[in-house]
C-alpha cells in the first residue's frame, strides 16, 4: 500500500506541467508541488520529527497548507488538523490532549507554552537548504491523521485514519461521484474540515486540479471564480448552498456548468434540493457522511425526485444496517440505531486505551443516528439518538417535526429539541428561522393539522439563525440552553 504522498511524485513524472493547485494568481504544477513537498518534508526532518510523531497543522487555507499536509504525510507523521481561527486556549487544549510534538502555525500565531513552528521566512530558508528525504515510509496501516469528531467542545475525540482508509474513500469518490484526473475542483470550505480536506485530497490523488477559494467570500464571488476557472466540481455545506440560492439567475449561471455539485454535513429539505437543481445545478447530489466513516450514502438527482425524504443508498464498499439496542438487525421500515462498516471506516479513536463500545463494536461504527432502511436499500434518517424526544413514554423523532415545519412557505429553517418536563418527561420545542416573521403565529395550527397531537411543538421560538458547527450541523445543545429562557407566549397543551 502506497503512502498517499507518492501519488504526487507519480504525477510529477507523468504530467509534470499539469496544474495541481491554484490560489488567486498563483499556480503550482505537479512537478513544482512534488518538489515543494520534498523540501518541506526534509525541513521537518531537521526538527527531529520522526515516523509516528503527531504534529498539529494550524495554517490558513493556502497552497502552503497543502504542501505541509503532504510533507507530514511524506514523513509518516500523524497530522492533527486544527482551525487557525481557534483561540490560543483552544489550540493548546487540543494539542495537549493528543500530545502533539509541536504545531505548525502562521507567522506571529505562536501559542505561549505550546511548542510551535511558524511557517515564516526563516522556515522557507530552512526548507530551501534542507537535504532530500529518504525513501517513503510504508503506507497502508500507517496512521495519516486524527480527524476531530467533536470540535473543541467536550472531551475531544479523534478517529485514527490510515493512508489505506483514505485511499478506499477516494475509490468511492471515483466510483460514485466520478471525481478524476480531468476535474477542476473548487475547494470552498476550510481545509481543516473533514469534507473540504478529503475531496481536495481525492482530486490531487487522481491528478486533477484543486482551486483554493477559502471562506469568507460573497456568493457572487464564488460563482465568478467557478466561471473563471471553468470548474467541474464543487463541495459545499448546506449553509453555503442556501446563500447561493439568494443570487440572481445571471449571477448563479456559472454553477449550471458544473459536472458535480455536492453537499454534505446536514440534510437538506426536499424543497431546497429542488431549488438547488432548478436554480443552481441540475447535477446536484447529497452525500451522507461522517468524520469517522467517510461517505455512507448518496442521494442522486434522480433519487431526489422519488426518495426525497431519504439520504440515498449506501456507496461502494459500505454496508449499512439498522439494529435495536441489543444490536440485532431490524427489518425494512423499522427505526433503530444505524451502523455501518467498510474499508474506509475508522476502527477506533487515536490514543484511546479502549475504544468506546457505543461507537465501535464488532467491526461496525455507530454514528449515533437513528434511521430506517426500505426494501430498496434507501436510508431514512430520524435524527440523533441523543436528540430523540421521549414524551409520555412515546419516542418522537425531531426530523418528523422539522420536515413539517420546513414545508411551511414562511419557514426558512427549523430545528426541534426536547426540553425537560415534570409531567411528561420531555416536551417539544421548535426553533424556526422565518422568511416572513409575521406568519409565525400560523405554525402552531400548521403542525396540529399535519402531526399527531403528541408530536406538535408546545413552544415555537423565532430565531435569527440556527447555531451550527463548521460542517453545517445544527448545535442542538445550544438550542437546549436557549430554551431554558422564558418560553414564547402561546397556548399550552
């Protein structure tokens, strides 16, 4: 099994002048990229970094970030991706938790008390004078990176992912998404973030071109960049796609030429998917994925017409099951715990003496989602297991209520949570982002007409926006805190 950085050396020989990375007015072909990776790897070696050491990577979304990423991989080092925008306290906590030997940072961003290496002018001089690196360390089961699955809150969890597991994820991209050496992929999400990083890596492994266009940016500017670069593929989280839907038709026109527009991070409402296909790109697909497992299922444009309330069917190499609390498989249509397995799925957390049996069990990964499968193999998410509401002993799935709320023409987004209640155990609260705030009072009646009485929200909060993480997922813990404030007026049920 190859070290993933070897692919760059192959492309440097096979297609040396083909553009590998573009950022603004700067372009790096594969010959120059491979040489830069070699120099940076040699410089890292002068610091005493050795195979198996864990190093933090807290750099902006630049060509240098990509070069250093592959230089770390080239040496067989374990990469800890970190957001350069985190506070010093967040960086120190994450780096110390995973025992990072040191952290690569932007000039002037050194953290007091944390071993840091600034990628500055002095570093460039060191790299220019460093000798070459020895043969590539083995690939396969060599750890590549620790991909944070819980951000910087709570106890950090880092799935350990190997070179081979990423290679198998790339295979899924080739087979199910069609990414290949002819792609010009626009990287418009942060590189430290799982999806943004992995799709860029996949295109580079294939020998395609990655155009760096990191946030923040205006939606119209992204559309212009797509046209300027004659881009073929783009990945965005739902929050960014919703911003693109606000563009005028002539502004959004460049997206129509994309061969692939992909979304992941959280599910979109069927009406949103339809609007994206009609107004942005007809070749829009939705990818259900996780940090630990990579891609799980794909909802194609055709599927969206017939199975719009699902997240598609499992992708190549991934097995999906729905099980009960005793881990016994359930039949089609039954709701239970979703689990999946495959050669690209992590098998444990980095540095953990014992893996969490709630997450990894008998070769399966449990993402914490509740779901069902139909006879044709389509996956239907019912929400997070921890978010399931139990009211009066009855299981209530927030997605059922969110779906109904999102169908109201005045609602832009909706999120539903359970709040403690002495009589029923939990009551239902909904947070909505309104397109037309004046119609908020209609929502109670709207829900009563379309839901069983016990599923209708007791309270509906008007929110300016929903709190989200970098992957676009709603942070429901923050909504639970917000719901502790005095509830909005309205009748009680």
